[in-house]
C-alpha cells in the first residue's frame, strides 16, 4: 500500500514539533506550515543526491526563514543524508548537536548557507543564482544547469536587504531563482497587518519578477505554481498561502506557534488531529522508505552528469574552481618585483587596481564589482566585461547603491563555489554591509571587501564619510582578516593573502590619497603574512618602537627620522593586520614589540584598542572624535597626525623634550 501525501508531510510536522518540544526552545510553526510545500519540493522538484551532497550541479536550497530550521533538518534526515541522525534531531539546539537553532553551513552537508538573520538567506540565494548563470556561460549546460530554491517568510520580505536583493535579481533576470514565500500572514507580534500594508506581489512584479500564487497545503496547487515558475524566464515569487503551525488544533494560525514550543498537551492534541499515532521521533518504515526514495530520485541524473564531466575537456578547470583551489604556483611575486624595480607613489586604492591587473587575467574565477563606486574603488580592470542579463559571462557586477545586497550576494557566490567574489564600496559604508560581513566570517567564506577612502584622508567630504571607528570595529570580528596596507607592495601582499585565505573573508582598507612606497628592497616571502614586521631598525640605541598602519606607516618613518637626528633610536613596525600578528609566536611578537622600550602607535582612527600593543605607558596618536570637512593636509595637521606634532610628544614621554 503506497504512502499517502499527508503522511509524508506529517512526518516533517511531527519531527519538528517533537524536536522543539524536547529542546523546550524553537520555532515549530513555520516547518509545520510549510511541510506540504517542502514535501513537494524535495519529493518531486529539487535536483539533489542525498548520497553526494556536494555534487556541483545540484539545485541549491536555501532556508532563508532560518528560525524554522527543523524544516531542513527533517528533510535532510528523511531523504537519507548522513546527518542529521535521529539522535542529532533529538538533541536539537543542544551543545555540539549539528542541529543548531538556526542552520549553519559548516555543521551539515545539505545546509547551503547559514541563515537566521532574516532576508540574508534570500539575498545570498541571489548570489548563488548569479554564480550558476556565470559558470553556465563558461562551462555550458552539460556541466552547470541548476536552480536555486528559497523558502522565505514575511520577515525575510520585510527586511530592507530584501528590496536590494529583489531589485538586483530582477535586473539580472535570474530565471533559475525561485522563492517560495511562506505567506502565513503572521509575525512574532501577531498578524502582519499590525505592521505592514505593502503589496508584496506588486513590488516583485514591478522589480521584474514573475509572481504566482498557490494553496500551500494542496500538492496539486503547489505543483502547478512550481511548474509555472520553472517555465518563466524571470525570477519567480511563489506565494504559498499557508497556516502557521498547521495541525496544532488550538494554536495553528496564531503567533503562539511562531517561536515557542507547543506544549505537551498541544503536541498530543496535534498528533490526534493529524492522525499521527506514532511516538515522538518515530517515523514508520514505509514513510521513511518513501522519503529515502526522494533522496535517490536524482541519482541517475547525477551519474549522467558525472559522465559528461569526465568526458569534458573543461573537467580539470571546472573541478579546480569548484574545489576553491588556486592555480598551481599562483602568487604575486612578479608583480611585487615590478613594484620594487619601479616604485609607485599611489593611493592604496590604485595599488589595489594594479594588483588586480595582475590577478584577474590569471584567476578567471574572480568576479568583481562595486556598489556604484567603480571609479573610486578602482575595482574594474580591463577585459572583465560586465555581468548582465545579456552577458552572464561578464566578470564585473554593477551592484548599484546596494552595499548590503552586494555583500550578501558575494556570500552566495562564494558558497555556490567556482567563483571568488570581490566588491568595493567606501569603508564608512561597511556599516551597511556589516551583517553580511559577519556571515562571511561565520560561514568561513573567501569574500574580499575592497573598502576605500579609509580615514580622514578622504578630505572634504567630511565626517559623514570619514570612517574613524570602522577599522577598529572590523578588527574585533572573529575570522575576518582586516588589512590596512601602507604602500603598493603591502597592498599586493595583502591581496595575495586574501586570495589564499580559502576559509576566511578579507577587508582591504585602502586610501584615497597617494602614499610613498617605503618597501624598496626585495624580502624573503610575504612580509604581511606575519601581520606586522619591522621596516626600519634603529640607528642609535633603541628607545622607542613606532607602530603604523596604512597611511601612517610613512608618518612613523618620518617621526623616526626626526628622532634619530636627535640621537634617539627608533624602530618602525608596520602592522597591516592585527589578527595575523596575534597568531605569531610569542618570541616573534616580543622581539618586534619588546617590553623595555616606549611603544607608540599612529593610525588615523580611534585609539581604542591600541593599548594592547603599546601598553599602559605607551602613546597612541589617532582621532577619538568624528572628523571634519577640509583638505587632507589641513585635517592631518588639525588632528595632530604630523611628524612635527608627534615627535615632540614622543621626546617628552622619553624625558628628552
């Protein structure tokens, strides 16, 4: 006797409410409401192979409404992924269980991205769809031809990032992107009409999307909507009318099911209402077998794809890119050698462009872009071509004024694989990107943020655009490489490190103003790889170590010259990356910053944090206020960041004023 559809969907409902109840924490309403949609999707439409979760041409499934994580945990378990096991699900939301409160990409194969911050999952899915079309343009339908499916809730569609992501997807006509909107009309506070009167369908239509409605509890209606979405060349919003917490006789359709366990009595009542006569976490074998068959449904498709890959003359290159490996022997030593032979006095944003001119022809997987600041960020190099609806093979994205959407899309591209994304904006707008940068770091993705105009050095635009606190705040973020290079050579070395960091995102904080190239002599290896290094050894007996970053390394060298002329020995240390320096051995760090000398930091930003290196008796020169609108030279003088003002203060601290 075949298993009826309702029992297949109810397996998801039962596992979801049981896991949340056992944890006494979680969100049962969404997975119970979307169980029918998920059953149709995983059972009939999604292209995947549970035995090979990293198959490159699988469809991507993104649970943007990540609070409903038991939906994906149930589906992965039932379709035969190695994990989560039923024991993992029993331990939902417990320490060391891969079934975290919100899905995490590094915990479970089949979880394509870490979601929970609403809207970001959908925005990352846009990046996945961009990567799919881009790779399809190069490798063809035989190797790359899949879709990206998203489950999004009302919260995802309210968040501001959704507007950025929807606009970008519509502009690029990403027809392989399908969003399943859980249209249950409930948020935590209650009915959606408490907070919104927006016509979501009209907004998506106006943004170039195809919109179709379905009854989210009728498999026939769901199939018809999915078929219509697949047939339409535009990205699709499938509005699934659902009842949150469906099956809970006393709480369904209310916010009571959104973020709290149903309670023992209501779970029992739901079992009775659903006709689910099985114990908690018990799924009968016939239902399990039907779900396991879903997980094997695309095995033949996968096998045929593998044969095409094996026969393709592009197999090696495709495999390399999807693995995230750089070409053998890749590095920027030749570019650095050219800079040493012909020193460049340029802004580090220009030095970044020079580095990209060496990188992009050798790394076809780089896809650049800018949030409408291409001429300022210097992120576009010759030969990239613009990615557009007419040319998905282009390698440069005009993101428009969508900093947050750009950052999230880059996360999606990196998660998809085969692409190394980089994108530019002003450093001050890292605030707009911050939540996505955090997910870059949390998800361990190689995403490169080119953030220019890094200090008061941008000049007359004034304090609204002068990022005095931003570098320091980014340094606090775990698993993020924040570089502030001081010249063209350091910029090249930082780019090399960013590309090599396959599981870590990077921020390159770059200047608008020109800087002299202080690195003139060939060195052994990448000096910036150690986070900090000595660029000048004292001529007289060492009494002070001057530490600079970015544009203030040259300032530190000028102060050192003034001190040395007065007989005061001064080392100069360039510290482009705190986190890499902190990872060095204690002996290296102590040699660079010895305890028996005065230590002085210089950075055109807040001094907060520098005490960890200069100590309680050291000096920190910076800007502990917002900036001002004036020419660059006037600003640096006003804020005391000149050799003439710093040198006397250092001498006074040494008792030699």
